């Protein structure tokens, strides 16, 4: 077939991966002849269909994405965002319904957004190349699981979808971190402290209701909007599922655990009298193995002591400890610190809770030892702003 063609018109259609090309009469006849010769020769390459109307349509069927098992990282994190997008990572319907466009035209609206892409780093350590690709893969999968599992909530950053070979798209938040708010002067009013408490509690309990934890709750992972002081939780890369088996960061979970050795009953003996009636034992379906996930320490001093020791058994209780530390910062309107060797012992410095006027009792609830009465986060613990302000 000649490499040159006289193309009269190219028409793009609304159907994905289709286009139409109209050729001159001479080119149309040549194309028909060559197409017939390729088919009779048994050419295994892609065929170009010919239609008598003078239009040629090519269909490139998208290759179905391979099913990627959870937490089995492939070679590069960008493989998460290869298209077609798996349905588990697709955007919610009408993702911009609660967002205001930054500009509007006759045919479109423009929205500000954040594009979060994997950042893979390779370093040579002791003569060996080390990469953070596996950890980046795990974090992006954990964050996508949160955004595609949890329903929309005003205190959780909105997920807008994914970009091919780039990353995930999140709403753009015009605001600053809670760390910046705590350091601002003049200090927060009591009413604003209570409002931030209620918003944080509302967003976290909504997340926990889906069986997921935050995993790295701190002043830096909470955004506050300029316009309405609305709390936005984000950065869920250390989130884990409540039903998982937890492992420390130092354990190798790349290899599946060895299956249990079946215990065989003793062989029947001809000297053992048999029961005249043996009821049938019901056959129960096999219980699927629980997923194993690693729990990494978050930002100090917000990480729970059991997480620092690599002994966490309840990730949502670990979030409650982080929430308690945030309340200490909000109450004091200042940053706090606890030495890690003290925190690992489930201890706090002497007088750490002294002088707290708003959240003293609640900080005692959340900063206890995880198996010795630490309180879970619950929406019933919302505080009445008006009643407290009247005191």
C-alpha cells in the first residue's frame, strides 16, 4: 500500500477510540485492493476494514487492565494509574457537585484541583540501590481505598478521580494547616476550639464507620479553609483496615504465611467398636485469610505508644490517641512534645495535662493505655458549643 494518501477529511467522533477518515476516490479503490490482498495472504497484523460509503473506521479495543491484588506492589507505582481505570479506583458520580468552579464559560466550567502523583526515589546505600517504590505503592493504594470506600463528607477532602499515568486528583483547599492555626496569634477562642473538636470528631468517626483508620493524624494532616474554617482531613497513606492482621514495619510481609499442617484422624481399627449411628458433620465454607498490613509510626508526638513499639492491635484506638494529642495542642494553642522513650512506656511528662481548661477530661480519655480504658471516638461525644460558652 502506498505510504501517501490524499485525505479529504478527518472526523473525530464522541465514541472513545474511534475516528473516521474520508479519502479520495483513487485512494479508496487502492485501499480496497490492498485490504483484500492482506486478508487472503493471512496477515496476522491489525486489519483495516473498508466500507463502501468512503469512510474508514478503526477500532482500538482497550486492553483490559490486569487484576492487581491488594498490597502486592508491582514494579512501579504508576501502574496503579494505568488505564482503563479499575472500577475500584474510579471517581464517584458527579465528583464536583459540592465544588465551586473558579471560572465558567459557554461550554465548560473550570475547577482548581490537586494532582497527587507517586514520587519514587532511588539511593545508593552501601553499594546497593535502594528504592521507596514498594512503600509508595502501599501508601497510594491505602489512600485510594479510603477515597473510593468512604462516602462524601464535608470534613474529608473530596476525591475527583485519577489521571492516566499521573496520579489521583483531589479538591483544592484554600486554607492552611491546623499547625498554622495553633501557632497564630491572637489565640483561638473557646468557641472555635469546640467547633474544631466537633468537626474533627465528625470526620474521624465517619472514616471509622467504614472500618478504616487514618494512621497518621497530626496537626499537619488537617487543613482548615479560609472562607468558613471548615476542617478537611487528608493524607490517608498510612490508613489500614480494622479487619486486617497488623505487622510492624520491620516484618517482611511479602511472602504469604505457610498454610497450617492438616491434622489427620487416626486410622480406623478393626478392634474399635463402631457407633451404630454417626451424625453427619456439617461442612463449613473455608474462612478467607485476613489481610496483613504494616503499621508505620506517624508524626511525633501524635503517634500512639503501641504504634511506636510495633505492637498495635487496634488502629482506630491509635487514632483516638492522636486525636487526644491534637486536643492538647488546641487547648494550649501551642505545640507540645513528648520524648519517644517516654511515650513508648505509655507515659506522659509530669504535669502534661495541667492547665487544660477545655479538653482536660477528654484528653484523659484518649491518652490512656490502649488496653486500659482508652476511649473510642464516637459521635455521641460532640460538645455543645452554646452551652459551654454560656459558662
